C-alpha cells in the first residue's frame, strides 16, 4: 500500500490481495472525499479454456474443465456432464443422481470451511491470517481443518481423489464406489454436522461492518430440495427460466481494466449476485429445519442484505451440506450400473450447477461426431464482479473517515465476502486506493 | 488419500506454468528410480499438505520458489527449525499455500517429526510446459540429493 496523501488528497495502493483464490487488485482514487474511480481488477492471465475445448470429444470435456479450479472442480465436471447429457436428451436420475449430489456436498464443505475459517474469519477478529488466529483459537482452527478433511473424504471416496477427481464421466461414473466406503463416511459426517453447528454459532459472535444493499440474487432453484447441482435459474426479482435460456437473459462484457469478463443482466444496469447469499435469499425456505434454526439463532433473517454476513451463510450451508450428505449416505442405494450411455451429436446442450461461489453455466455445441464446435463457460466470480465493485463503492463511502490502512482492511474484507475465485474468472486481484 | 508410511516426498507445482513444474519434474525422476511409493504430487493447497503430515514421520517438500534469487538456486530449509518465508513458495495469491501450511501446523503443534523443504528458484512462470535450462539442472540435482537421502 502506498500512501500519497496530502491534506484531503489521499492515495492508497495495494498491489496484490491475499486470501482470495487467484491474482487480482483494487484501484481506488478519492478526491476531496469523493470517489473518482474504483476498479476491481483481475490481472491473472486469461486461460482460454473455451478455445482449447474446441475439437475435443464430448467425453473429454468434464476432465478438462475440472482443471479450471482446484477448489471447485465438481462445479465444472457436473455442469459439463449435464450439458452433454442435455445435448443427448439423457437424464441421470435415481441413485446415480444421489451419488453426484453427495459428491457436491463434499465440495461445498471443503470449500466453505476453507474460506470461512482459514481465509475470512481472521478479518472479523483482527488477525492478519489464520496462523495468528490459530494461536488464540487453536480449537476452532483444528476443528475447521478436520471438517475440511471430511469434505475432501467424500470426494476421495466417490471421485477417486479430492482435487480434480477422476471418477466422473458423462452419464455417471467410471466405477461405483464400494458400499462399505460410502457407509464408512457416516461417523465423520455425524461429527462434522455437530462441529459445523458449533462453528456456525462461533460466527454468531462476530462483529459485522455496517453495510447493506438490496441485492439482485440469482441462483438455481429446485422444486424438491435446496438447489445444489440441479434446478431452474431464478432471480429475486421474479425471473424463472430453464438453464437453456440463460444466454437470453445474461451476458458477459469485457472491461479494459480486467482480464475477467463481467457478468451482466441483459437490458439492465443493475448488477446481480450469485453464491451463498443469493442462494440463501432465494431458497432459504428449502433449507432443512436444523439449518434454518441455526440461521435464526445467529441472527440471519429470511433475506441477507449485509454481504459481510456471507461467512455466516457459508456456515449455514455447511451445516446443510453435512446433514444432506449424512442423509444421502444413510439412504444409499447402489446404482444398477456406473453410468448411462450418452452419445450426443449435432446438438447443443447446457448445464448449470451451484459452485460454492455461485452458479456455473456451461454450453456446448457439438458436431456430428460429438466433438465440441463451440464452448461457453460462465463462472460465478465473473458474474459477481460488478456487484463487488458496487459493494466497494458503498463500503468506501461509509468508511471514508478511516485511516488508509483500516480502509484497505475493510475493502479487502468486502472482496473476500464473495470468496472470489479469480482463477476461475479469468478467463482475476491488486488493491490501489488513491486519494487526490 | 495418502495411506500413510514413514517417508513422504511432496512435490508441489503446476506443470503448465513453466518453472512451477520443477517439483513435479523432481517427482518424475524419483518415480523413474523406483521411489514412486514415497512420492505424491500436489497442486499447492496447504491443508491438503497438512492432512498427509498426520500419517508420515519424515516429510520432504519440493516446490518452486520466487524469492528474487538466481534462477536454478536450490533453497534448503529445515522447516521444523526455521520458518518458511511468506510468499517464498507462493507464486500467486492462490489458496492457503505452503508457507502458511507450515506455520499453521507449527502454531497448532501439528508438524511432522521431520519436515525439510527443497525450493528451486524459478525463472519463468508463464503459461506453458517446459522448464528453463537452469531449473532443469536444479531439478536433476534435487532428485539425486533426495535419492541419496532416502
């Protein structure tokens, strides 16, 4: 951070944000107490995944797109699988679908807990990082690490390994996990559920910066369950569309200051938000009674308008994910076979799942041999960028009187509210605040 | 999941970011010499490294470094004794990295009985495969050193 302040002209510059996934920056210029410019900039280089998918066989796509992110590979794998299945007119239901949902619960648990307690919690307690936090709260950090491990364990049992799992394919799985391995998850999930409740209560004692906004929340919604890996796309202002119509209502635009595209709602200047807060705002009624009760206990109403409370929402979703995983394990029925035959050709298909950070949309146009002609991937962080910038405007306006180092702190905290995955979005962060 | 054994060599990096692939290349050489059972590749998420320390007594970590030293320089750190400098083995701001994992484990008294880090100073972290010449030389040297040590 550089402080080039003179009297009422201030310059603050931070060139690399820590505790976010990937490389990005914030530039902020303030003139006589008025924000003149604010840019949330993603400088991680573009990775051109869509381009390198062109010409590849449809079956290769889930494993390739999984490499977009080490934290949320399931989002890419399943969104791609669903797109290919949609192109072939195949639906994966029953026990195979349940196994996918169980794996996705594992991804939510490991991603949410990593972010909530190793990356975000230090912000609220005045610690520089999780290492400092662990010196005063070792039991909290140890429990968080154990919960994350149990999330990984689900992915290892079903997917072969936790990072970039290898057992998923279009139509299902290369091989089915042993029933004993699935049933062996029970005790760790039961411990995880009880510990998730305890750590969720811990977030109830945090102080949240004063900030509210009326968010346009966009998420999946499923008629029968809290949407994780399937559903229609809905918004808090009444949109309700099938995934296949996503591109009719949403688009991305390139801005000069960022390597990541900015998600936009067509015909509207209003930013929208995806992720835990959006899901909670749209689907809170579909959480389990236990998850709703713990949400109420820590002070969350039916709609969250303070983005700093996203850490609480992540933990409520972690409670739900453990509970749902436990249910799926107890009700496990072995599928008749590991996969359904899927052979798409000369067709287009779309898929969308709820990555821990929000909806992850895929579309593929395939040729007569099932090879990719066109690929389109819209990751969650790209969709959240405009809302992050809007939040930063509001946060800076409300906290303008803070000294530069404290202003920087709250700005970084505001960005981490979104658990931005810059790697996914580049196709993203440094912080510069300039007061002139 | 790492099943647990006395010796674990953790090779951390990304083969498609040029010299960030130094440690995986060290792992390749060790596997070619029959040490594959002890070698495991990692993408750099710190808690995953910590998870495997619970079940190994002697751990060697190999990673690429970005400290400003001459490319190809081999840094050797006894992580039980000395802290790993922040941002040392941390090319980007991704995740919860190697240095954080070591220091978090130290704060929580979760370090393995023996933990040594070999960090190879990289010269180029651009997108793409292939090591620079000086890093390639250092990779061979670290692989040979580890082979003799284990």
